[in-house]
């Protein structure tokens, strides 16, 4: 019996060594990317400026992938509701991992998620543009207040274009 116990303990010890010798990433930790505060602020400023040049009074918001607001700017003469709508457009884009204009197009064919009726802060309106590094969505920029969602989206893209080359 003692010999059997010794063999079992040696086997258990060998299994433990094999498990411990495996390369292990830090358990419970994730490595994520997000814009720096300065890039996020620059993006919203550029989006608001792009619309202001067309005499559109807008607000812009950048959210990280988790939906946490990183930067926001209410442009001169923009309505107070525009900030909330810009936030919701960015939230919708991050939630679905695609620009809200694409979701609007899909909805016109009758194919839209039932989430829109159940999840707060989802909006079916153009103006939310995802921010990607490679294929990874790291956040979104939302713009609201221009006449028409297509104009909101154009300003959001202008904000993103301003910082795109520094997103590394």
C-alpha cells in the first residue's frame, strides 16, 4: 500500500509540474486598447469644427469599447439634447460593432435587432461611427445636431480622420 501511495503522490506531483510549466497569461486580466484622452478630445473638436464650417450646430462624443465616455464637446449653439443623442449614437455603434448608418440601411430591409426596443440608449439614426484599430473596435464617435444623420456621420468621420494616423 505504501508503494502504491508513493506512486500516486509522484504521479500527482508530475501532473502538477506539467500544469505549472505551461506558459500562462495573467489570469483574470485583459489587455485592451482605447484612445488617449488627448486623441479623444481632438476627435470631438475636429468633428464639431467640421460641422461648424457648414453652419451645423452639433455635439460630439467619444466612447471607449465599454461605452465609457472619454471626451465630449457641445458645439456653439448646439441644443442640449444633442449631447445625449450623440452619446447614444456612439453607444449603438460600439454595441453592434458597426457604424449606425449601416444599421439604418439594414433596418430599411426589415432586418433590425429586437434589442432596439429593449436596451436603453440604442438609437436607430446615422451619426455613430466605430473607431477601429485593425479589425478591433476600440470605441465610437457620435455626432448629433446637423440636418440629417448623413451630415452627422460625415462630421464624425472628419473627427476620426483627424486622428487616424496616430492611433497606434
